[in-house]
C-alpha cells in the first residue's frame, strides 16, 4: 500500500508547483529580515551634545566655530542633565534622535529591540498550536494581516510608549504596506496535505494532490479513490505540549533544539549589533557582513545533500564560536581584520539559523511538528530579548565582553549538536514511535498515515 511519500513521487516531489510555492514563501523573508538587522539603522546613535540656548545664541553673535562653541560649553557650564534637549551632529533621523534615547535613556533602545522578541515569544506559545489545530494556511494568513496592520501603526507612533506597544504586538518591523500583498497567498499556497490527512479531511487532500499533478505536468491520479488512516484508534491526532517531552529521545531532542535556537539568535543578532556599534563605517561594514549570507546559502545547498544536516550544523556553530573567540584578541585598530573575522562568524551562524529550522522540523512527528518548531524556536525569541542588553550594556564594561559570551555559547552548541540523530535519507516521522526510533535500526511501521489507492483492477473484484 503506497504512503504519502509514494504519492508525492507520482505527482512530483519538487516539480514546478513546489518550486512556485517555495519561491512565493521566500518573499516573506524580505519582511522578516529587518527584525534582526533594522535596529542597526533605526537605533543609530550619532554624536550629540546638550543643547544650550544661551551658548548657541552667543556663538551665533560671535561667529564661533563648532570647536569654539564646544570649548566654551565645557569650560563655563557645570556638568548636569540636559534640560533643553540635545543637538545631533549627523543629518537624518532615527528613533534615537526622534525620541532622544541617549545618556540616561539609552537603555530604551535595548528595550525597543527586545520588545519585538517579546512579541514573538508570546506569539510562538499559541501560533504553533493554532497551526497544528486549524491548519498552516489559515495561521499564515491571519498572522500576515495582523503584522501588516501593526506595522503601519508602528511607523506612525506618536510617542515612545506607543512605539513599544505596537512593536510588542506586531513582532515585525518596517516593510509593512507590502506585507498586505502576502494575503494573496490564500490563492497561491495550499494547505499541508499531511496535516489535512492527519485531520481526516481526505477530500481536500485528493483535490490538492490532483492540482499538484496538473501543475507539474504529471498524469492525473485517476485511481485515487480513497484516503484513509490505518490506526488503532479513530480519533484525530491532536497536538499537545506534553508530546514534546513524552519519550526520552524526544525530551533530549527538544532540550538540545531549544539551546540551538537560543544560541543562534544571540550570536546572529549579537554579531550584527557588535559590528554596528564598533565599525568605522556603519553602512559599508553592514554591507560586507550581509554579503556573506549568499555564500552561506550556497554552502547549505551543496553540503546537506552530501553530508546531511547534523555535521554541517555542528561545524557551523564551531566556526561562529571560534570567530567570536578570535575577535577578542584582535586590536580595534585592525579594523579590516575585525570585519573579516566577524563576517566569517556571521556566515557560520547564518548557516546554523537555516539548518536548525530543517532539523527541528524533521525530528518531530507530523501531528505535532509545527508545535515542536514553535516551542523550540521560542527560545530564539528569548535570546533576542536579552541580546541588546548583553551587547550594549556589556560593551560599557569592556568592548570584548559580549564576544566572550558568544564564543562560549557557539562552541558548546557545536558539541551538543552531535547528540542529535542524522535525518538524511530517513522518512519523516509520522508518529511518536517513529520519532523515538530515529537514528536506530528501522522497524516495521505501525500507525502510519497511508494513501490507499484503488486501481481499476481492484475495483472490479
């Protein structure tokens, strides 16, 4: 009796239809990326000084240069809080200049970036369950609409408090109006056939399989008459948080994946913020470090088919940790070398970020897969909450302090990754028993989801 994978081979495993859906969903990354990198520009802190109306007027009358005005201010005015605001030396604006987030209020920049991760964390606690309970497609469309609306509100926030509130609720930054276009995914992206089958919505699975076959130029499945679940029980498989810890192997996988998500978030955001805070040219340094994500994607495509997922994931964590460790000992005057090593570290952690998504999904059975990804990735959000404070507050103690922490996290992550089973060439687990037996000698499958086909020959018997 053929399985889901057998039928997918007939309709095309990665044909034109799957490529179209894949490229369509990739567009979401354009709206997601600013969450991690936008803070470098949005919270740029230019050189600034206290605004002294009396000194400014005197400078205008006497025709002083800026250096003469600053010299007079330093020698004649007592130290104290800036009562009349600040003067920023760099043209343009950011949330720092708009809301005066400097000096005693500089920690509010950290809070601004942390709030979006708080929103992601709170959302991940429920979105995973909603996706498993009501479907991936409905969850995608609902969160897209919410993110787009709140993104617009964030852009027009009148004060810092409103800015934080919208940032928290949205969990997504910046490019918001184009996000409304993702609502057209209703007609472009189908529901997951595996999820539909686990919910016994067989007619919809038949319709989607037929549509995929037509798009891929395959013959229609004329013999596909009935879909069924061969199980000992007839109830639908409902996801539960306890399922992630139900067996010894699942517990181990869950805890390791949580740590990997946490580490990838801290190192990825941390390296970007550290480069932005210590670089000589904000835009060029960011460009250099961003360009390495292209070879990172190429390395992933080349290695996972030949080496699997676990070894590249472990090696990439070690590379990122080693790069952070090396940066501790590089003089700040050797700016080119610092940027080069930072780019190597960012490339490593970029590979980690991409592969951990695949590993996370492949280690859990179908009915709880999305919940598993959401729960484990919530540690990514927790890492994002504390990263701004780790980077900017630790740098006030010593510039290299965050790098010590990053190095330890990355090197440990590389070691624990090797405790996970390789999933290359392994059928995705459908049940908890399948997930428990990953990496072990294959056993006959039970309680597996099947697609039952009736041929014309059978129909006549």
